[in-house]
């Protein structure tokens, strides 16, 4: 994969987009919270499979890729209705229900994502995994207009990829998660 493909726009820092845009992360620091290698039946044999859990702290605009009303539902303006715009990046920086500390689950899952984790200086050792199932998505709103998005990627890594990922558990890494071109297909609910 060419490095210029990774430069696609990152929803986390962009102004709101049309609701048809799929969720993506472009060169953002995220925490790789867990990696679970496992085997799956493949005909009469077995195939290496894996679950990778990721946590990303993003600006609330990232929610627009899921549903444009999520920001209105999860965030509210300051107490006076506007907030101090000089101090705030977001027009609605406050968690709407601060006495409830929930994690909201998004039950849809999406196929065809690509994970890109830079590894090394030249890019030759970068970790690129295609055909990931993007699911187990959860949102935890934070004061200041930020949202913690946690999710799981399910895929079939090579043994080398599995080894690299095992060594990255609980690390903060620059990651790109790229949506499939042209498709917004939901493969089902979790």
C-alpha cells in the first residue's frame, strides 16, 4: 500500500461530513488494548484468525460517520447555552448526562476495512492487514467535546503479523483504519 493512500481525510479533525461517510482514522495515536489470536475452521483444516481491540480518543465529529444525530444526543452546549467559544473547540463540549458514565454500544458491524500500523523508518516493515471486520464499537463521551471510540477488528493475520501485533499489546501507536472504497455495507448486527 502506498503511503499517499493513508493521507485520506481524518474525520476526527475535520468539520462534519455527509452522513454517508464511513468511519476512518488516519495516522492517529490509538491504544491497542488487546490482541487475541485464535483458530477458525477452514474446510477440513484450521486458519489463523485474530481479534484486535483498539481505543481511540477523537473529536466528537467522528460520530457523524455513524449517525449525524449522535453528537446532539451525547453532547450539550455550555451552561449558558453557548459556552466560552474562545476556550472551546466544540460548540457543544459538555456531556449531556454527566451523572451517567455509560459506554454506548453501536451494534452494526462493517466488512472490508484495512488496518495500517507504521513499523520502522522506511515503511517496508509496516503492518497492513486487509479485509478486517470492524465491530464491537462503543462510544464513551468525555467533557471537552471528545469521544473515546473503542472497537474490535477481526481478521486473518499471517504468523508474522500476529507476532508483531502480540508485541504491541497495550501500546499507543499511530494507526490508520481505512474504510472500503465505495461500499457502506452493513454485514449484520452484533
